[in-house]
C-alpha cells in the first residue's frame, strides 16, 4: 500500500497541473487546445470571445454564391483579407472544426507541444486573432479589430458580402477580389 499511494498522488498531480492534457495522443490524433492556452486561449478568454462574437455578428451564411456576414460592428466595413500565422498551418476543415498543424515558433510562443490541434469557433489563434466562424474551406476570424480569413494556400478566396446593421439602416459591401496575405507573429 505504501507504493500505491505515491503513484496516485503523482497521477493526481499530473492531472491537476494539466500536464496530462499535453501528452501526445495515441494513434497520431489531435492534441487538446486546452493544453495550449497561450495560443488558443483558456476557457475564460474563449467565453469573452463568444460574448464579443455574439454581440457583433447577427449571422454568417455560406452557400454556392459566397459568404455573407451580417454584423453590427462599424470597423468591419472592408471584406476579410487572407491571414497567415507563422507556425500555424491549416490542414483542413471537418465537422464544424478546423485542424491545424502547430510547429516551431507558434508552439514556443504558446508554450505548447508541436502537433495537430482541432480548433473551433471562439478559440483564439494567437493573442490578436479570434475565430468567428468555421467555413467550408477555412475560418473567418477577427484579427486586430478587422475581418480576416485563414485558409490553406491552395484554397481560392471566397466571394464576400458584408451587411452592416445599425438601428434603422442596413449597408452592404462586397467583392470577389483576392487580397495579399499578411503574416503575423
């Protein structure tokens, strides 16, 4: 019994510290975003992201003609630009979530393990970027107060339609011209 109690204490310490969450998954699966709050945000930040999204977005709809974003935020008048985040590579979208490969600089900056992470709406993708919607070919995000999207390099830019709503008025704007892809750190 003496040897059994220290083992239970060691396991409990690992679980409480969150270290067990950061262990690589069996069979090459994805790591939990909770094991990397420095990159994807902790639960409190994700709740703040959700409140901000719900306050600013009426709806996002994607169909064969493009992506329509109905919102109430005055700073979102320009269509989303393509955003690349160093050390994060979008592998694809599945079941309402996005799968990212996190490597090098992003893993170090977020104090997390390199590997695959499944990311959803309201997660962060660095300190200045939050996920607003998962689309068929990527993510709609807010980056430093502007709309942007993250997609694999081979994915074509969506056609965007923005509808801004304020009390008694609706204004719309949109086009299909792709824009350059800034890189953030």
